[in-house]
C-alpha cells in the first residue's frame, strides 16, 4: 500500500493541530486523500468536496501530528540498556571501553554481517518506532558487496533519503569537526538543506572545544541555519548565543546525556537565547526506548529546572520545530490542509491536550498513519482502514501492523515482525557461535567466470570506531563483487576475538510497557541519573 492506493477517509476526534496558533479543535475530523490532508473541519461544518459520502471514523481519541525523531542510531535499537557504572566527561571515554565492545559494537558487528539478521534488525527497529508513535526518524544505511551504499526504504519516513522534492534530504555527521577543516565544513553546510551534527557531547572542556572548532580564523563561525547540533551538553550561554545568532539549532537527547554524563544541555540558557530546538531519543544502549519516552524525560528535566518549557513547547520539539529544522515545515509538522498525512492518535479526548500525549503510555496509542497509510493501531480501527495486517501483541494488547508496501525494499521483503523477533532472540542468544563462524575461513566455491555474483547487504553501523576495529563492512571486494579475502577482517579486533568476548544478550523489548518493571528497575540502578528521573518516570508509565 502506498499513498496513491490508500483509501480516502476521515478520522474524527479532538485535533491538536500544532499549527502556528497552536489551535486545538475539541471535536473535528481530519480528511485524508492520496496521502495528503484535505481539511481539518470542525464538527458540523461543511465537509471538503469529494467527501460527501465519506463517514468520519470515530477514533475515540486525540489526533496529533506524527512524532519526528531527529536523533536515533536505529541499527542498535535491538540491544538492551548498558549499566553505566561511572560518570564520563566526554564520549571518547565510554565508546572505547571493553564493555562497549562486548555489549554494543561486538554484537552488532556479528549480527550485521551474518546472513538473515540485517532484515530482521530493520524490521524490528522500525516496528519499535511505530509502537512509540514515531513517523519520521534518521535512517538505516546499507552497504553491499557490489559496492553500493544506500538508505533502507521502509515504513518510517527517513530524513536522509526522502526521494521527494518537498522533503529536502538532511545530511548527518557523527565525527567531530577538526578546526583545520572548519572552512570545508562551512562549504558543506552551505550546500545542505539540513546537517545533523554530533556536537560537544560531554561535559568537559575537551567536549566544548569541538564547538570552538567551528570558529573560523577571522572570528566568523562555520554555523548556518542548516546546522542542527546534537547533544550540545558542554555549551555555555555564550556558545548558545553564537549558535542562535548564526541561525543554528539544537537536538536535545536528555536521557542518554544524563545516563552517561549526569548532566544534559543547559536548556534554560538555550531557551533564553531563543534557540530552535528539536528532540531525539538517541538509542537503546543508553536507555531510550522511543521518542514518547524521551519526551517524558524532557518534561521531568524541565520541571526540575523550574518549568523551563510548557508541555506544548516540548511537543513542538517533536513536531513543528523538528519540521522547521529539516526545512519540511511547508509539508509536515502540523495538521493543516495540503500537508502530508502523518498522524498519531492517542486514546481519550479530555484534559489538557498536550499533557495527554506526554503522559500517555505506548498502549494508549490507537493509530499511527504515515503518508495517509495506516501503519499501526488498534485492531478494530485498523480493520476499517487496512484489513490485511499482521496481528501482534503490544505489551499483551492485540494490535495490527500494516507492512504492505508497493515499493517494499527487497532487503526486508515479506518478513513479518514475528519472524524478525524470533531470529533476533536466537541470534542474541548465540552471539559467540555466530562470531566463531565469522572468524573461520570460508571455502570459496568455484564460480563460472560469466556467473553473476550473489548480492549481499550489510548494515552500515554509524557509531564511531575504536582504533583497529571496523564497524563498517570493509571487505576487500573485487571489481565483480567477489571477495578477494575472507570475512575474518570484519570481526578482527586488537584484543581477543569476539567469540571469546561476547555473551548472550536479551532482545530489547519493543515498548516500555512490555517490560515496565524491569525497565524502570534498570534505570533506578543507573548511578548518574538524577533522583527526580528515577522517581518521576514510574508515575508517567
């Protein structure tokens, strides 16, 4: 199913538009056709032309724009949270330790290079986004033995590769900018629509110097309205002023920051400077399950600082602000006629419309729509919109998941969420065995010279690489896509082989609700998390 073949329909309930006036309609219908919102019409008003025979579907809920997650390392979101036993001051400290290799990079190197697991990872992490109300995120990059690199085309809208003229594609960069290359970085910025850059992640002066590296010799800055700095924990009020004055923006990921550093960005200073802000959930190894949970953490941080942001301001970070940062505000981020129909429906239509979302559990999500296509939701509601779906259990509740795509990525094809879950549970249990298989030389079969090589796809893991460890598929492939060496180079490390290091891991659950007690108990053991987070989150779940 794609937007052009999706049904014409209307959804009725309370509508939180997130438009420029923050309009809330207590009783209205959102009319959708061919992937676009045709109108948001109050109850009793004339319906749009062509919808005279369409009866609005009662959602029994509140309709919001879909959530936009501007910072997420999706490929790793099958992994359980790490237990962070010390407080770090910059990201170089935790990303090179033995526990990180044992529980993050090692497992992902093995699974991303073992046949059968790439598609399972992709299917699982996309479903995880949907079950948290996310309709747009950073994407998943794939690389093949044929020398092709591309982004996965999936259910979730991908900021780096949209193939849509009205949705300009964003760039991403994880490594810090070297001061000697600030001018080159500025040139890249000027050619970009939006560039998401990991910036000053940490609390010490070394982390802050990565922001200073953007200062040019003449005193100007390699900062433009196209720059969105992720994390920005080490920035001072003066730094936020420079970022804002040059049109830059910030992407906030509070839970990850607090778990690793015991501190997050100075949001009060950022707000005082008028800085544009989006929000991102980072990844599961540092505790984040989804953007809905990240918004809860953001709310607790804001409250602990005296109420820096109102609830509607926090929701704006995940909707209209995010769209503005991406230069998508004419197309997404609010519920208005002419915009793409990315929708999130949450049960209930009473109480404060913004608090209702921030306090919602994942099980309160009634429907998620992307480009007008119903993708996930309550069985009865989905049955009226997309009858052919996969039945799943979300924290013990029956739900429907619509995986149908007319242009489905062949990497995943018809793989169901149930099949993907089973594969991943098995693979994480057998990490040592799978690592050993990769470490063994493979026999090279005799292939006819005119035979076409078999194409294989690998995940391009987007986190930084410790010295001597290859996180990306760096096989020496020949001109016809045939290996010139064996696959051992993909798992070689400067220390012990992974088959001697890895241990079985549990698959991270799709939602907090599926294992709430274990999740919250795990956070309670994290020494760097403030007490107000440990005591406040259980009340929001």
